[in-house]
């Protein structure tokens, strides 16, 4: 079985729906609410066992009931954990999905990330087939580079730049200001730059100058929630490349996994 590690954070998420789009000054009645572990690291780690990967998640958790619940859910879904313990409560998030499934994410405080100072068996990353990185310590980017495949979210661009590591894929949403980037931002150019464009698929630029696009895959059912689709795309891309798929086939596989996530409520794999 292909072995994938995820490095990143967990948020304790209150998922909610709104019957109307959010408007400034409005009073919004929420419904269909529930709590679950999410965040870029949490969603990616939860998705990978269901995609057929042996998964280990390097993360940090607090000391409250939400932290314990997040740990139970992630382990129950088949993910092995390496946890850095932190004092204080787990970071909270409220996510509101509008009638079209688009989400607005409200973050309550800073994320917790593992660092190289945490005793989490970082050297074992060399034994994994791939790593998906959404952490926040440049030294852990260096540790992750021990794996044959390293995919990083552009949301952690600062860590990648400071690490001076050449990553295999730097992936970000062209529609998200926090994930936009250009070649001028990259002192060490990734082997593949990827920009996702939602229903329009996305585009890529390889370090040899090759450019291309991929098409979005049709959702296998009604679209109910956009939460986590981008994280699942990157996790599935990591897995596909680690399995040896060539670039275009791997992007297609990732797009298919993201489309399936759109039919699920929240960030879980089912």
C-alpha cells in the first residue's frame, strides 16, 4: 500500500448551512449544524485512508474536549497520528455553506502546527512514498523533502520560501487571495506549479517550461458543500504522484477526488 504522510494543523469546525447567501448586516438563521475535525491538514489526513493510502498525520493538538474528539475521529477513520501536545484549547472554526454549496470560513484564533522541535519521528518521513505539506515550520519542509514526492499548499508559501527546498508541486487556488502566487515569489522553483480554478479545472507550469490545463471532473451527485474540496485535491494529487502516475493522469485523479468531495457534507471522507 502507498504510504502518505500529512504535516499540518487541525481545526475543530462547526459546520452550518444558510438558506440565503451571506450579506452584510443580515441576520442569518443557520441549520444542519455539526462539529468535526477539519482544517487543511485534518481534511487531507481524513481523506487519504478512504482513497487507499496508508496514512500518518503529523500535527499538534490542544488539551480540551475538542482536541480529544478530533483525535478519536481521525484515528477511527484509519489515520495514524503523531501528535505534538499543546496547552490550551483547539483552534475553532465556523464554516457556513450557502444554498449553492459555497462556503465562508470564520477562523477563531491561530492554528497549532507541529515543529521540528517536537519529538515526532521526523526521520521516518524518508520511508514514506509521499508527503502533503500544510505545516508552518520551514524546518519541517526540509524533513518532508526526505520523501520521493512532496506536494505543498501555496497557503504555506512563506515556509517553502524560507526552507529553500525544491518541492515537487506547489498547489494553490487561483480564486483565493491567500493562495495566489507567481514565479517571482519563488527563489527555488518547484518542479510543478499548479493553480486550481474550481469548475474551470486548472492550469500548471512545469520547471521545463511546459504549460497545460486540466478539466474539472463532474461531481458524481448533487453538489452540497465546497468545504475541503481543495484539500482533498492536493491530498489525492500527492497520492497519485506517489503511486507513479504521470502528471496529467495524476491531476485528473485529483480532480475526480475533489469532485466527489463536493457531494459530501463537511470535510469527512463519507
